[in-house]
């Protein structure tokens, strides 16, 4: 079954009571059990819910996994995955991950006895050198947030497996339409479903997808035990949005490529971070393991130009956190999404104060370029 068909039919089953082709919202916390100790399929919604199960099934289908798990946010999904670790374990983590991920590892997991090393996972030599005897997880984003670094997922997975560790890929920026890390050797795929999967800036959600039975059982136990599950209402909303995922991401891809080419030739833009530009360090790997380059990019203005004036002078690009929605957004990571990372670490990793992240929406590309032109001309 092709991707465009999976997003429509994957995980969707005819409602047994009414024949409804759209999975109903089963707004219930508990279920009538016919026999004592009979282990009914549905007992309590923290463990199972038909609406959430349908969404989890379609997520497994479009990521080419066997099991999917839906959480109340992307951070809840990341936390659940990292709950596979125990005191004394070591994580090799990308050095330019989302600020919330860094905060979770640096300020919460370390208090529990878990250690980490942050490294450029796109550099396979550096990644290999960061491995320790206690390394149990290699965690990366590809493309990364916000530097848009592309890691060779197959190589990173090989390094992880040789060390007896699992490879975890946050696939939020790419979306399942553009990339499937499980096919490249990853063990776990994570999504902030708030972004491209939800796609309309109106619902929080997170996902973990695996294709190993043992990992699936462990994640399921963690999901039920911690309890940060996605509600039936939100499960319905995300599944509804996934039906148009291929159409939306195709437009995101097209708009981002056109905008990246425009900005790359603008005299007031010092650098464009976008893996779809030929000649950039990430282009060849991205072309090999991705079907499209996504709707995310970052830019640096020329030295001396006022970032605040630039972002506040735009009309179509809204100054806001998050990404992946139908509307175009712009933000300054040093002040917004990555403010939780100490400034010296941000700068060491290349996230400068004048760095700007852009989520390219599905508006008309002429309007997007015109808005960028207006903002840059004002500088």
C-alpha cells in the first residue's frame, strides 16, 4: 500500500456498531467487562481506547513499523522513550536537539543517574568516539532543530548497534512523508504530532513507533504506567489531519525549496540552512535518505542587521513557536525555542543570537516571498 493510501486507510476500521467509516470519538474512561479476570481488549482508557488505537495503528503504518503509541505531547513521547534507560546508562545525543529535549536530559534525567554526551551526530567519527561501555541509546534528530543538520541514519544505527545500544530518531522535521528512519535501521521513531501530523496548530500530541516486539512491550508498559496518553478527542483530531498529510507536506516541500533559493541569493541573508540546497554539506545524505527536503529552514542575517526588527516587520510569517502547520511561522531560537540551553552551549553548537528559524507553510509562494522581501527591505 502506497503512502497516500496508508494515510487514508491505515489503521481505520469500520465501526462495528454503526458501520461509520470515520473512527468515532470513544469518550469514555472505562469499559464494561463481561467476565471477571477475562482480560478484555478494552478495560481502562489509560491502557486502551478505540479512537487512540486507530490513530496508533495508522502511525505504525505510515512509519513502516509494527506498533505505534500516542502520547499527550511530543515531550511525553520523548520522556517515555528515555524511560527505557536506568541509572548508570549513557546517552549519546545530538548537540543541537530541540531545547526541551536538552532540558529533559540535562536537568531531569541526570538527577536520576543517567549521563549523556552531546555530539554532532552528522559526524560519524565524533559519534563513534562518544560511545562508552555504558552507552545504551543514540538519540538524534534528522534534520536537526534548528541547524538542519542531516545525520546518516543507517550509519548512526550501525554505530549504536555495534555498541549494544538502540538508535532513536526524532523524525518531526521530516515527517513520515519525507523519511522513514525504521527502514534505515533505527529502532525507535519519535514525533511531535503537534507539528506536521496535526498540521493545524490546534492539538498537542506525540508518538513513538517501533518494529520490535520487545521494545513495543516495554513502551506499552511505560505508556500505561506513566499515563501521559493522548485523549480520545485529540486522537480523533490528529487522525483526521493525517488524512491530508501527503498533500500538505508536498506543498511544504515545494514552498520551502522556492523560498530557500530566494533567500540564498538575497544580499541581506548571510547563510541559509536547508538540506535541499545543492552544494551544502547535508545535501547528498538528505537526497539519499529523504524523499523530500521538508518545510523547515533557518537563516542568519548579515552581521549588524536587526533580527528583532526583521521578525516583527513580517505579516504572513507569524512570530510564534512551533512548526509544521499550514501557516508560516518564524522565530528566534536563542530567545524562544532554545532559550533553555545555556548561551555558551548554544554558541558553541552554532546557534547564534541572530539565528532565525522558519517554518514554511502552504500559502501561495508569491505571498511568502513578498513578505520576506518586505521584511528584509526594512533592514
